[in-house]
């Protein structure tokens, strides 16, 4: 059936969202929620709203693209979202692919029995969450996998301030307890080279505090300046998140230690920042004031991703 060729690949994807942080300083960095933000199918509330992203266009443009859900957006959630509403056959295909009925029943049973187990069996990697946003007044449905995919958040150039003051918007109802999740495993923000030179060590320790009491597995910094020394794939195991026209490739993080970064990538200065913030996070982990929280939740780690166009 032709609809099966439109489905998202069964590999970790990337989902880019804007946030409303920093758009209105008179309201503590937040704006009044509009119709143009991502919502779960079921009722739920988040501290920050997820808005249309303004990703880097392909090819690189001289001007920054306007925020848009559908233009210059390489997110995986756009690949097959149209199948939910195209016709009965397409909806049946996507419901079967994502086992929608099975997971709804599983989640309802889990919530009704208050079974919030700490372990996450491997099959839960494929547990989906479906939401929608309004595009020209019409709902556009999309599906994400919080236990597998990369969630890339933008904050209007104020990512450092957002994280150090309010944390990452990782408790959005799309991947919250009402949908059977805790937090996404993988989140990302764009790395700013000024962070390496303009922040004192105390600021980095405040920044690293976001890792305490977190179910996030790793917080990735996307460094668009990183380039491979030799183009092409390697046999080194690494995390890869694929979007519609680009992929985000682990440089340092889950599988690659900092000592191997120079083997394949030219350093842009982000390695020094990564080592500083990971050191600060380790200090937070070992701080006796955080021992109870760390014991219950663990902590997030950091990593660096490069962007490669497909």
C-alpha cells in the first residue's frame, strides 16, 4: 500500500519546537498562549508552550527564516502526520504502524493502577505520543516517541537563560505522566560559542543544576560549526537522530568520549565548554544536598551533536 512509504523510518527522529520564552519580558519571559502551539490530544498543561520552530534553512539563507510549522522545518513529526487525516485507509495504516489502540489500552491500565515503575522495558522505546498544532486554522496531527527521539528546543537566542532560570521544557503534557511518560530521554539546544567565554564558573554550576532530579538521559548541544575531517560514515558506534533532510550525529556523549572527538571532527571550541559543564554536573551529583534527589531520579548527562545534511 502506498501509504506505508510515507511513514517515519524506524530510527530515532528529531523534533524541533520553538518556545515562548523571551518573547515578552514584561510577563516574566512568557507570552499569552495563542492558537499556534503544540497540544496533546488529551487535556494537559505545561509551564511553557511549544510554538512553531525557526530552524536553519537548507541551503543556508542570508536571513533567518520565519517560524513556521511547515516551511523549512526538518522535523520528523512532519513526515507522516498527514496520514492521520488524509483518508480512512491512511489513518488505518498509521494506527497499525504505531499500535495506537494497544498503547492507549496499556497507558490507561498503567495509569489506573498507579503503576509508575522505575524501569522502562525495551519495548517502551516504541511507545508513541500523538498531538497536534493548528496550521492556518486546521489541526495538523503528529506523532513522537519520547523514549527514543531527540527533542530540540529553541528559546529565541536565550537558551542559557531559559535553562538556568526555568529549566528545559521537558515536562510538557505531550510526554508527561498523563500520557505514561516521565520526560524525554534526549533533549537538545543550540550551542552558543559565547557561552564558553562570557560565563563565570558559578554560572556554569547554576546551568548544570538542571541535571539534578531529571529523567532526561542526556542534554545535547547542537554545534553547527563542527565538520568531519573526512566526509563519510565510520564504524564507530554513535547516536544518530534523523530528520527530514538532515541528521544530528553524536560527537561526544553516550558512546564517544571526549578523547576521541578529534579523531573525526574539527574542534570548534564546544569541547571545552562540554567538559566544564559536565564537570559542574558531576559536582552537583556528588553534592550531599542533592543526594536524595539523585538517588530517586539520577541525573542527566551532556553531549555534543553535529548537524549533517542528507
